[in-house]
C-alpha cells in the first residue's frame, strides 16, 4: 500500500506525531494485501475471544449488530448502512490523525474518522499512532448506542468551543476524551467492564484495566477528570468508572466555560494520584508504575 501522506508533525495527546493530509479518502479496499486482512483477522479473533468477560454489553452488542468478523477488513460502506440507519453516524476514511478543529468538526456532524491503513504483523501489541483496528474495532461499535452516539457529537461541538477559548481549555477537554472515550470503565451487574476504545483494542490493557491490582479505579467526576494528567507511554495509572452512559451525557451537558475558568487556576492532579474526595473502587498497589512526567 502507499504510505499515507504526512503533512507535518504536531504535539498531540499521543506525543509528537505526524499529522496527515486532512481530507477524507475512499477506503482503498481492493488494495489491502492478504497480510492486511490477516492482521485484522488475528486481532479480531483475539479480542472477540477475550472481551465477553471484559467489555460492556453495549460494546459487544455493537460488534454483533455490525456483523464484524474474521472474514477480512470490513468495508466501510457496509458498516455505514447499519450505522446510518441506527444513529445517523457515518464513518469516513482518513490518512491518520487530524488537526483538532478538523476532528471536532467531523464529530459535530456525526462523522467518525477512521484511519484506512492497518498495522503490520510485528505491531499487533503496540503502535504509536491509531490505525484501522483501533479506530474501527475500538470506537465504532459504541456509535450504535444512541446515548453514546449523542455524547460523541456533543463532544465535537464542545471541542470547537474549547478550541476557540484556548489551549488550556482544550487540554481539559482532551483529558475528558482520554479518560472516557479512550480509557473509560463502566460499572455493571457483572462487575467493572470496559467501554474505552484504547482498552478494547488492546489485549494487554484489556486484561490489565480489569484484572490488575496496580491501577486506581475511581468514580467518574467531571472536574476531577478534566484536571487529571494522563500517561501516553504506559497503561493508565488511574481509570474512571461511570455508572452508565446517561450519567456521562448528563454530567457533560452544562456549559463548560465556567469550569475552564476555574481549572485555569487549579493544580492538575497527577496520573497516579488518589484524592481524599474520590469515590474509590480500588486504590491501586501502583506496582510497575513508571515515574517521571505525565501529561
Ligand atoms: N457541555 C460542553 C461545553 O459546554 C460540551 C461537551 C459535551 C463536551 C459533551 C464534552 C462532552 O463545552
Ligand atoms: Co482512539
């Protein structure tokens, strides 16, 4: 396959990474190699086998409804028929990470950008930029859930507003995305389950986020999350737990402008810290935590 066209490097929540051409492209489905399809199949099977006891039911239901499977990389057009009908979202193929405003504009219009290219066989467990497996398998199933679908659109609109306010507001909002959309946990009758895309698309972190004694697991609180640093170089040190998607949608409904103003004067909470005010599900042993700067 062609190498995606890199237009510049930018400091993002994933570190210093290339930002690609910003337009959307047609998914070049016919050009995927046998190896590309095999990478999808391998990752799909591995997660499909693991996730029934780790991911939330809404995520698992989404996978089923799309009919995703290990028959090669899905065609975006097929998924879009199901998605459009269910919640009015569409996925669009992109070269890779987008500038913030472009990304927010897509979300605000119920379009979810998905990288068209997939990782190589030697990158099954780790890669530094989101690829098709992360974007599609991780993010898209929950877009079939009406409440989560509305939350994602509201986030896009909020992103445009935060972008206009300034970089600190944007950082507060990025932390919210990080600790919910990417690394969120949800409380269920079966115990804590995963809904975050960064976790469900990673075998190692799926097991770690639920089973390990090391990380902290604390109840979701909007200001707390927006003021908490995060790590991009290791599994998360703290996970935030929601009761259900309604809680997330309702908590993020009010105008954030006063929260941004308040947090501009607050000392951020470290990624590994548990506060006296936290609703603690589990205080982690912190075993294996890396030190040094978090974001
Ligand atoms: N209510 C937020 C604001 O005023 C918008 C938002 C909604 C942000 C949902 C994130 C998630 O900026
Ligand atoms: Co992601």
